[in-house]
C-alpha cells in the first residue's frame, strides 16, 4: 500500500499549494435590500376604451408605371433606397420609340412640303383668275358696244369660270395639306413624348418600398414597376364598428398603441389600455372617415394621422382607442401586483400583520397603475416588495 499513500500525500500537497497561490479569499459585500413600500388601493373613475384594430399605412404612396410598352433595360433603385425628385428610376429600350419618332419627323417634312406646294398652287391659280377676270370684264365692255361677237363673249366667260374653279380647288388643296401637316406635327409631338417616356424619373422625393419589375421584363401601361412612399407622414387605418362610428368625428384625437414599439424588457400586460406594453404616448388625429360600412364586417374605415415616430413603419399593426365612457374601479400601482404561476397576488397590510391575497387585474392605466377587477374593494394598504441593491 505504499504507492497509495504516496499518491494521497501528493494530492494533499497540490491542494495546499493551490490554496497558497490563490491567496486570501475576497469577501463579497452583503446585499442590501430596500424596505417594503406601502401603497393604497384607490377607488376612482377610469375610462373604458374600445379597441379599433388597424394597419399603419403611408399618407402618400406613389406607384411608378410605364406610359409606353417597351422592354426594361435597367432598374436603378432597390427597396429601402431614398430617391430625390427627378432621379432616374427605370430605363426602357427606346429603339422602337426612336424609330417611330423618326418616321413621324419624316412625315412632318413631307406634309410641310405638300403644304408649300399647295400654297404656290394658290398663288398661280390666283394670278390666272385675276387675268381671266380682267379679260372677262374687258370683253363684256366690248360686247356691250357690239365690238366683239357673242362667241368671243362666251369663250371669255368660260375661261373666267375655269380660273375661278381652279382657284377654289387650289384653296381646298391647301387646306387639306395644312390639315395633314398639322396631323403630322401632332404625331411627331406624341412620338417625341413617347420616346421621352423611355427614361422614368421620380416625380417626388421619397423612399422605395417595393420593386415589382426587373431588367428583361416587358413594361406595359398600368403595370406597376416601383412603389414609393413620398413623404414621412403615416396614417393608422382602423376599422370601427357601426355602433360606435357616431363617436368619431373629423379632427378628434385618440390614443394609439403599436405593439411593435413596446419598450424592451417591459412586462406584458394581460389587458390593454392605451398605454399597455410600454407603447403609450402616441395620439392620432382623425383625418378621414369613409362614409360607407363594409357589409361583411359592419365596420367603417377611419384614417387617423400619426406623428413622426422613430421605429414606426408602414404595415405595422396598431390599435386606435375610442373612449366609451367612465366607470368606477379599484386601481393599484402595477408593481404592487406579482404573479405566482398563473395567479396574481398582492400583499395586504392590516395593522401589524400582512397577508397575501389573490386578485384579478384588468386594463392598464396611466401613471403605472392597473385596474383590479376582483380581490380588493379599495382603501386597502398594500406592500410593494423592496429590491436587492
């Protein structure tokens, strides 16, 4: 057994060395606990709320579409990118459009040449008409003095009528040529505008939220290519049941709760008031009430303007709170209620004694209070447990 004794001694020596090297143990200061705080359950009037659920949407949204049919060569932007007014967004294949504009330009040149020829024809016909008219007047004078024969008089009259008809035809030809020239110039203007539509620019500054076309796709009139939010203003579009729409008026301001704006680490609430989940403080002003109820849901669409808020984006879920009236309830500070499993408990102090009682909470209220639906009647003294520090 000597080997076993040697090993035991070696282990003991190593343990003593480790303790020696570690030095004296550092003593941790004892935790200091703050004393329990006394609060009073209060009976007071609280507001009852109706929650109108809805969606955050942009106040102004622009759909970028093509005005012409052409192949897409390039899309310059992507979702999340901000653009300035006049910035190039989409480039289309303009070869066919340019060829159409060139043909229209040639048609304009041809129509203008025809109009010039018609104008010259009028001038020639007018000169011939003036000569025939002068000759006819002279023959009529001579015929009256019986110097010329009736045959010469008839020939002069016929020449005058032919010259008059030729002048009228020349004038009609000029009007037709002028109309054709005007049509050709209009077609050239349209072709030029169409060619300009091959490069699509932003009509207003904004942010790209959707890209619905890629290079190689065919752009068609009415087919969305991009969706822009032109402006930072947001709306909450909420559905209000028909029995409460009379309580909503244009210009009214109502509390709003957006769950996505909850304060990190905040305790979730069982029942919601406007300030539940740490997202209170938002208020929306009613700007539009659609005056037709949805026949399926029996609700009206209400659009309320939201203030500019960091972290608030289109598409988020929100609630618009509409007051229904007031009622009396027992309220206590939220931190006076603790949860033990599925049971909510409070500590009630009665003289020198205290006891735990089960309660049921309702909606959260301003100032960190919560409604007590059952378990308390009001004026009880509660103990809020202290915390270690």
